[in-house]
C-alpha cells in the first residue's frame, strides 16, 4: 500500500469530507459577516450568537469549513501563544502573565464546550511533553521551563532522562518539560462538530464562496456582496489571497505524516500510555500525537514557504518532506523503521512579521481580524474568538471593557512583510540556518545554542 499524498489531510481521509453547503445566492445583508470557516471564524460565530441570539450572522468560506489549517493541523490543543515575550516587553510582565493565564484556561474552555455541545473530537487531556535530545536542547529546555514558570505556570514539571522515558521512550532523550495544559484531539471532528453547532444556533454558513475583497461594511464575492456593520477577517494562512493583504501575514507551510496503526507490542516498546502531545526543542521543531486509532501523526516544517505567498494544492506535499518526517519518526523511535506511512499532507499557517498573534477591531470601520497564530492556533483561535465577541459587544454598547479586551494582544499593530524576492530569501535562509544548527547541536559537542540559530532568530524577528 502506497502513501496517500494530499487529499486535504489524513483527518479527512479518516472522517470523510463534509456534505457541501450552498454558496452565497446573491447580495445580502447581516449584522456580522465573518470571512473564513475555520476555527477562528466558527468559534467567533458560536460565541457571538450565544451572547446575542438575535444577531444575524453570516459566515463565508472559500472552499468548505475546515479546508485550511483547522482541518490539517497536528491536533495539539495547548496553551502556547505566539509573541508572549514581545508583549511582556511592550506592556509589562504582568500583562503577559494575564495573557498566558487566559491561554491556560482556554484549553479547559474548548474541552468543556465539546462536552456541552456533544462534539466527539477524540479529546484526551494528557498534557504536552517537550523533550530534549542533546546538551544544547537540554539547556534551552531548562530556560523554556523556567520562563513558563515565570509566566505563572506553576503546575509545569521538569523531568530528567529516566522520568522522560517513563512517559515516552524517545531514543536519546535527556530531559523533558510537561504541562497539564494540553490535550490531543481530532482536528476535523472538532471543526465539523463546531460548524454543526453554529448552524444549530441559527448562523448562516455559505461555502464555495471565496471573498475577493474586504472593505468597510462589505465582503465582496463572485456571487454577490454581503453588507454588514461588522466584517471580521478570520482567514489565517490564506489572508494573502485577499486584495491588499499579500504582505500582511506570511503563509508558512507545515507538513505531516500519519503511520499505519501500530501493534500492541510496538506501543509497549514506546510507552506513551498518557497520550501526551509530543514535541522537541529543535530549532526546526517537530510535533506529534498518538491518535485515537493507534497511529502516530507527526509534523514539521518541510518546505517552509512558497514564493509569492502561494498555498498548496489540496494538501499535497513534497516527497523529500515525507522522507524527512519519516527520518524524525525513526530517530525518535528506531523500532518503527519498518512501519508504513499511510498518509502525508501539508497546510499553511499565518505568520505576522513580528511573530505575534493578534486580535483587532477597528471601531471607525467595523473591520476586525484575528490570527497570526504561528502554528499554535487550535486553542488560540478560541481565545481570539471570545475576544472578538467582546470587542464587537463593547463597540456596539452592549458591554464595557472585559478581561479579554484588556489583554495585550488586542489591537496590536505590526508592519508588513518585505516584498518578493526578499521574503522568500529570508524564510529559506532562516530555516536553512535552523536545520544546520540542529545538525551541529546533534553532535553533542556543545551545550550552548548554536550561534547561527541565535542570529537567525534575531534577524527574522522571531
């Protein structure tokens, strides 16, 4: 059996494509128009409709709900958020602590809503385990662990090699850091269940309806225009396809593989009984989960960026990327060298120039947006959606400032990415530097982070 490449993702191959919804039938109006039918758009519709049931909300989706990163990600529901250190520098440490605490609570929020709405998304709350496989990685791990505690995560635990092996037997692991604020889930089951819950509340979803332009009070499509006092852009990695947004967020590519189901003996050799989501401290890092049906789904950057902010063709990824991900799998678990890779796919995530996730509502125009999650969107999209809800209610006079609208990522401004070919050259150079640094650090000859990686981080604004 050969590896299936593309077809959106393994998650869709397993759970099936959704029944198509009707496109926009023509010009119409709404109280709120949401552009994008992924996690951010659907969560925003969910919370707005729950808060103000009489609102007329329309969601416009270019393909189908969950076509983008929401249906292709690694299924990491965890408390990581992009840009925290920068927000601490801009707004003070305590502001960043409040943002981190909100993210910690968001993991519980998503799990609770899944239970309330009877969304069976294969959720298993085993936390997040991030491992170190070299002296340099171990030094970074300890710095990372100390930073997380400094931001208020007092229930995080630091493990040595033996304790790490007791959780997951990653070959060569010399230490790890574990947080309870994380869970494994099935991305497509979540997005399908969320879309169904939103429709049950009375929200209108139009699929196969690409928005070509967003301007104040207008979302323009080939089938007609939706006019609304609030137009919210929730397009993450596909933002560059909108008129005037080519350089707003860079569509960073990430790729994944899913193995065949492992045998009981293979799982016994690996451990992983806690079903933690699993990552590492490499510069070009990996992420993985133990799926509900006993596979390993594992991802990494692959070819990080396509010239001109282009996106992939229905999830198809390059053969060399598949092989590189297989090499990571076997490096972590050599006993799986003969295991078949059943599926490979890719998708894009949104990266702002300063690598900071943001939520914004322009009160003068009614235009809002959320995103730039830099790969941490499964949970962050939920917090962003609840924040957009509060911003809309605040603007319309239905509420005042809330804890969420006072968070430091709200209305954060960032400059655009450089024009081509500068941004292509910059991203390629950065990831070449990261991979080279990982190779040098893997020799174990140094306990310090590679200087080239440090320089690449500084130059990229990461």
